[in-house]
C-alpha cells in the first residue's frame, strides 16, 4: 500500500454538509494570521474542530430483518414508553422509545434505524431547550421521519438542542432507505428519538453509548408475538 493510500484510509471522511463551513473557517484563519497571528491560531483550532464535527466515518451495519439500529452516535439518555409527536401520525398511546443525546464531539450524521419506505416527513419549529430534558421532545424544534418497515411503522425524530440551530434531512417522502443509510444531520449538538411499534423491547439502557449504524436498539422480530396456527 502506498503512502497516499495509507493516508486516505487513515483519515475519516468529511460529510459534504461541512465543506462550506470548513472553507469559511480556512479563509477567516488566513485573514487573522495576516492581521494578528495569535487570533489566527485560535481560528485554526476552531476550523480543525469544525472539520472534526462533520466527520462521516464508515460503519458496518448488522443486516437482519427486524433489527433496529441506532440512528445517531451518543449517549442513551431516555428509555421507556412515550406518546409519539402528533405530527408523526403514530397514534395517541405510549409506545417504546429510545432517545440518544449527541454532544458537540459526537458524529452528527444520522442513519436509518431500519430498512423501509419514508411515508411521512414532518418538520415543526420550536424552542432550543437542553436536548437531554424529556420535555425537549415536545417543545424543541424537530423533524420527524416515519418509516414503513416489514415490522411496522417506526418513527425517527431529529431534535435541536441548546447549540443546534439547523436540522438537515436528506430524504423525501416515498424514498426507500436501507438500514444504516444516511438520512440527515444536525448542527451542532442535539438528540434523536426512535419510536418503536407497540410490543418492542429495547435492548439498550440509559447511560449506554450508541454508535450510529452499528448499535442494536431492539429486535422487532423477537418482540413480535408467536404466530398462531389452527389445527383441524
């Protein structure tokens, strides 16, 4: 393997959403270095952090029907039943939910938790409360994606936080998504909630670290009741 190939495989890819921010940071850094070198060094560190924030590492996603995979990197902050946001159209009864909080140092590219067709995208403006709070799912700015999967409807909600000021969604209604496929991104620090079909049993606990595209949140095939057969 050549030196160039080694470098290419060692560096984490940067998501295209970050290119213009990195370019702006680079220009500001050059100007500040010309005007006052100490400020230039500060700007350089900020630019490097921006590049780090928009990293988009390759992930190896488990491929089996019914597995729900983490849509975001971060800490599992809430696990338990909750009523889905009204705009998702998932009913008014509590269903199993897992919430993942992303701090400013986590990867912020969001991935589909399950293969399926996008049947609804619902954006709702709101506040910018601490995304770790339970009430953030009700009051904060958010964007919901509902997937029609082989195991039922699954809701994924991108929630803005104290620092986040921009939710980006790459998909449209009617598109098909594979498990682990990139569907959005949030800038800069936020939360992603996953609403499972009734009867699902989350396999993660509060405080656990989740890796987008790799950590299994639930097994819907296992959660489904056994098939009933009629004899005679």
